């Protein structure tokens, strides 16, 4: 960290939040809340990004860039600005969805306002330990134009992500490819980047290359001589950050890869609703070791969960880590945890067992029911002696099918779903406002 202190860079942070059309694989959860604001480990998904950025010395401003309506993030921005008063946090709306790189280039003047030396870029749909200060020190040491974070995964998993081939001695990125058919490395891209302010010159080069190819293919007419390079001159009106921009730097060996440390850093994509359960688990376990005050401890009374108190011990009914909203009501005989998040005004009855689950606002779970590997949507009700259960962790990678359809790897109840007494809902995705009077297995209930 001495290198970053000596350099004392002026920093900004950007979170790419996407747009409403991106969250279709996240349904039914994205039908009632935008995907970036879905609560994981007790806070909105992008809270973890903003909190990590705000802690980096030198960060002056954090920008959210996406294609959601302006008012979508108003409440979130108000709340988080009150918590991180030393950083300006704003939302910038694209005029249309511009891809992972187009939004950055479109708002380049806003990003460069205040003359930052460097700026972080984080994709919203990830969960991570966000080792940003270590990444900053690495970037300064390498005198890089751009640094991307990578992480080691099992070689059998590499084909699902963007693979990075790194020169071992220098950590320079030699090549990367999206979802490779042949696996040559176990390092994948995390969607976390750190750029020098000069990066926008590379963006301009990438746009010119796209336009030249479009002209060569006869897709668009040649622009007027006095017009500046613009995404509007391209047919797709999009630019991809890694494939179009960073590939140029890779050929020049000015792109470097900071690799997260195994056992300390974690990362995963959050693409589907079911992926929020392992993301919730990762954050919970990370906070247990590194930020215990972000978790809850035992309720101080027999019926209500309270805010975390580091002096209060756990009782047998709570298995850490858990995050319980202060307004939740939990019977003392219920057994909660590990890796459970309970939202505002939830009511959990006598003898209930909850594990590896997310319980959202105003949910009621009646006596002696069991909730495992599940998400219970807002205002849902689970009857007595019922069971709502998703696939165990070991089976989540199997991609099994049933009757020609992929089996959900979790049980997800949309908003205002009612489950009758003594029924079993296993590996089902249930759309909002459904009343389930009998048991269902391996189905999507419309």
C-alpha cells in the first residue's frame, strides 16, 4: 500500500447497473424490484459495490451508469449518501442501452470531471470481496493503463466465463476469450477494472475500428467530414469493454491482471434468481470473518430480532452467520441459520427451521415449517408443517432437466405467494400472486 500512498491518486468509481431488459433471467424477483437493488445479505446488491468503493482512500465520486429510469435509484441514493457522506454518489442514465463500454464512453466527460487520475469500473451483477485497495497498489506498481481483476476457478468452469491468459512474470494480459472451447488457463475475468484517465483514447480507437468495419461491410454510410466519432454512426450503437477496447491494450501489453488471493478473495456472477442464494452465503461467510458488525446476533427479547450487538452472545436457535432486520418477529423456538437473511416485518413461527435462504419483507412462516435453499418473496405466506426447499449446493452445477425443462436449482416464491399447510414445494419457481394448495416438484408455476 506504500505505492498508492506515495502516488496519492485522485479516484472515481463507476458501477455499471445495466437496464430493465437485462434482468429477465432474474425473474420473478426482478418483477417487483430492479435486479441491482435486490437485497443480498441484508442490503441491495449494489450496496456492496458502493461500500467497497467508498472505503478506498482517494475516492471522490461514485457514478451508477445504466438504462433504468432516473427515479429507480432515488431512494437508494438518498440512503447510501447519508451513510457515505464523504463521497458524491450519482446516477447517470444512458439514452439507450449502450453495452458494457458504450455507457462509459458516452459519459466520459462526467467521468473525467474533477480530473481523476484513475477510475474503477465494477459490473453490478457480481458478488465479490472487492479487494480494491490491493488492486490499486498493483496498478500503480505496474504503471498500467488498465488493470482487470481475475480469479482462479476450477478448469471445468472456465468455459462459462471470459478466460484470461496472463504472462506469469509480468502479470500482463496476453489474450482473453469469452467462453473458450479449449481451456488454456484457470483465470477468469471478474468484471472489475481500474483504468487510467487516458483509456478514452483507446475507446476512440475501438469505435473507429468498428465504424471502419461497418463501412467496409456496407452497413452504414460514411459520416460527414466535420462529424466527431460517435456511436450513433455504428449500426449496433454498442461497444463491448473487453472484446472491443481491452483487446487493443492486450496487444500493446499495457493491460495487466490482478489475481485475487485464494482463500481470501471470493467472486461469483449473479445472473439468475437462484444465484443470489450462494451469493448471500459468500457475503455472510466473508462478513463473519472480516466484518462481523454487518451481521446480526441473537434477539434481545423472546419475539423480536434486533440490530447487531457485538456484546450479545448467540443462543442455540441462531446459527451464525445471519442477518435479521430489527423489525422481524421470530419465535424463540425457531432455528435460523446459517447463511440466512430475514427482511423487515417478517414473522417466523414456532419450531420453524430456516437455512441458506433469503426471507424478504412481510413474509409469514407458520409453525413447524422448513425453508432450505429458498427465496421467499415479499408478502408471501407459508403454512404450518410445510416445506419449501431448493436443490442442495452439490446439485446446483448439474444443469439437470425434467420433462424437457431445466430444473430450477432453488425454490423461489415471487411476491404474494401463498403455500398451504402440509405441502412441499421443491425446486420450483413460482410467479407472483399464486396460491399453492398442493405439492409441486421441479416446475415453473405460472
